[in-house]
């Protein structure tokens, strides 16, 4: 029993993802830069935005890793079950 578990994204989708990420960072940076507040408030907001982006990347990586681990465990369990069934089917 073979399952195709790979899901490759198109080049257009990857380009869109990178572009939208860069646009969001750029628009947020420009918004903070032109806010009518003191420089230390701008610096605080900039640090918070950088930390938010970094934690979002870490969170998405963790969610992906957990999903991949569950798929691997399920494949191992399926292989064990298939092996047991082939042993039972033999006379």
C-alpha cells in the first residue's frame, strides 16, 4: 500500500508567499517609521515586530514538525499492521 504524501507547491505560490511576507514586513516597518511618536517607542515596536516574526517562523516550523512526526508514526503503525495481516493470511 503506497501513499503519495509529498505535496509540492507551485513556483507561483512560493513567490506569492515570499512577496506577501516582504510586503507585510515593509508596510509595517514604514508604518512604525512614520508614526508621530518618540524614537524609543519606535524602537520598542520594531523589536516587538521582529520578535513576533521570529516566533511565527518558529511556531510554523514546530507545527510542521509535529505533523510530519504523526505521519511517520502512522506509516510505521500501518506497516506493522500490514505485516501482521500478511502473517495471518498464510496457511
